[in-house]
C-alpha cells in the first residue's frame, strides 16, 4: 500500500475543517463515509520542493526519502490514489486526530500511554525516521496502542478493519514527522520584537480577529462569532450559508443573513495599521488575508503585497453572465435582506423579450399540469449577484498558490499569524509547507493546538501588536489607541512542543484604571445589597419599598 504524499494534500478550494474533520470517535461509532460527501477537493497541491521548503531540515528528513515508502506492503487492499475514497477517508481521519486527539476513557484501560512514554515514542520517530520507525514499533507494540501516541482512536480498527487502521496509523505517523516543530531559541515576547527588527521578509497571515475591534464579528468565537449567532438563530450548519451549492440553490439564505458581516469601509483597525507599518519599513513580504472586508486596501496595503485568499466584498459578479460591479452596489440589497439580481441580465432579457401573446380564452381546462400552464417555469430570469468572496467549494485564486510556492516560501524569514484559528484549508496548512527553520508567531485571543508555533501571544490583536511595536522601538499611530495606553504582559506557560504562551492585556491610562476600580467597587456594593435582599436583611425586602 502506498501512503499519500505528506505534507498533506492542499485542496485548491476553500474547505472548512468542520466539513473535512469530524471527531474520529464519531466515525468509529457511526462509520461515517466522509469521502462520499461530493466534495471536489481538487488534485492540485502546493508543490514546494522538499529541499527548497525545508532547507535546514535536512537532518530531520535524511532518513526518509519518500513518505510513501514507510509502509510499502503493510496493506494492499486500499485505493490511495488522489481523490480515491480510501485516500479521502484516511486523510479525514488523520486530520480529525490532529485537531481532536483521542483521550482514554474508562472503557479503554488497556489503551493508555503516559506522557513520558508518548514523548519517547515521538522522539524515536524523529531519531530514525518513518521508514525504520514503523516496522520497528509494530514489531514490539500493539498498533492500536501505538496509534494513541498520534491521537488515533483505537475503536477505528473495529469499524474499518486492520488494513485500513494501518493506513490511518502510518499516515498519522508520517504527518507528525513532517509537521513543523517549535524552534527552541524563540520563547518570549522580546524575542518576537527582536525578530521584527531583524527580519526583512515578513509573511502576515490574517483572519477575522483583526477586524473585531471595528464591530465586525469573527466567525468562530464562542458566543460572539458570526457562526455562533447563526446557531442561536436556529441554523445548525452555519458554514452552509457560505456553501456555493447552497447559494445557487437558494441565494436568499445568504442575503437574509450576510448583513451581519458587511464591512464598515470608513475605518481600519490598529492591526491593519501595524501591517501597513511593516510595509512602510520595507519588511512586509505578503499579507495573506482570509478576510473579506477589504479593509487592507483601505489601510493602504499595496496590491502587489496582498493576497485576498477568500476574495472580498470589493466587487460582485453575476452567477450567469459574470458581469462584475462594485460590491457597494449590492450592499443595499444585503442590508434589506433582498436578493440582488443582475441589471445587465435584466436589460438583455428585456431587449430580447418578444411582444406578449394574446391569451386565448380557456375552455374549461382544469388540468393544472398541462404544458400551457407550465410555460411560466421556462421564463428566462436574470442571474443572481454574488459578492466575489470565495465560498466553500469554490476555487481559490491561482495567485495564492503561485505566490506561495514560487516566491514567498523561498524567501520568507518570519511568519506572523494574526486573528485566525487556522481552520480553513488550504490557508490553515501554510505553516507546515513553509521552511521549518523560519520562526512562526501566533497572535490571537485564544491559543491553538494543531500548529506548533514558537511563541503564542494571547490577547486583543490591536493591543498585542501595539506592545510589540513598543518593544521594537517603533511608533504605531492610530486613533483607536487611546492616550496613555499601556499593556501588561504575563507569562502563561509553555505547552510542550506548541510554543511559549504570553497573555497581553491593555491598560488604557491611569484615568481608565481609576474608572474601572470605581465600577468594580460599585458592582461589589450592588452584589452585597442583592445578598442582603435575598436574606431579608433590608427593610423593604419584605414588601415595604418606602421604608
């Protein structure tokens, strides 16, 4: 059996991990056929030569010439060609194990490895490479137990069989081997500030978190994200609002809900200003933005340094004739929750329409299914206008793949990932494609586990980048940064292999601190009085509010 090439295949269409990754415990129980969901993941991938992409990683990879060689002959009954069902299933299971690693429960007492044992197993993999590691470990360890060291649920074997489980296992091992590892020399926020000063080609990967301070919701934050609000409104598959097939079937769903993410084109955030500052200092290589609000353009990011991975609201196009207009032309329709149709289509239809025919008087024809009464079904209609944002299932622009593979991967010397949970492929897979010796820094409110960053700076993006600029000796000017702003930085510990974590919180000057203290005192008094009321300790608690 030949394993799929790793690093993992990158789809050329926007693919949410929620569509590609279910909890593999659910797969084991239910046997979900993930490959049969009619998802065109494409056959192209970012083809970065291993030597070019992993320059200083030769020592790590010298024992493994081809990932597929690791399990040649282990199993032979699986179809692992690109796009094959088994290939899709293996990739989905391994993706799920990476995001949601299996954890032992009381029913799996025999399937337990302590953290020290797991560390030794993984260290052995890096020591000898997958080619030697797989047969060596399988000769002395239960494959189900070995799989738990790489996040695999042992129950998968009962559902899919020995051969397929070995496919899961080997792919998980090879994936882990090729995954980016934390660089030990970068650990603190001051290390990041020094990197900013020294770097010349900074790649910035951004998501919705850099615009939330403007009142534009992100997508996946609990309780406040756009998807969370959709779920509260009874839409339990919120990502389907941005599914291209669903849009073509019923565009009214998108138009009914999209007003919540329309951009305010009059402002940009301090984080946008930070990216502009990198550009002004000649350090910005490329900003790969997943945002659709087009605020990078307003901030002055040059088109040559901007890749809008998921398109933007800047323009809109007809789904029929492809006529393109400025995005602002359909904003009134989105705000009114009405479907916008193509004016060019409408004009063409009006010009080509024949004069209306005289209707003949019906002679007691009660057949409602007759051809005469079904003519209305064949009347041509104008196309629907769709903002030029990349829906799930749509092709990403070629500029994304061309720029990343042919230019940026070869010269990048620092990667900043800001305000994104990295859960939409192929953008989510960029860190594992880039040279592993390049420092990676993560900036967002919540930490992530599925990518090994060197440093994670946790807090509001605007506050974090302001503090980074201060430590780098730069001045970040923006009207949203109040006078007297300060930041408090606290160490949040290190998650082994996943980067040192620091929490950055803003303090908006002494006056703001005093006001916050007053509000806190007031809240405490209110809470104290409420307690007295509950206990019946105040005169009017028993029905006499005038006492």
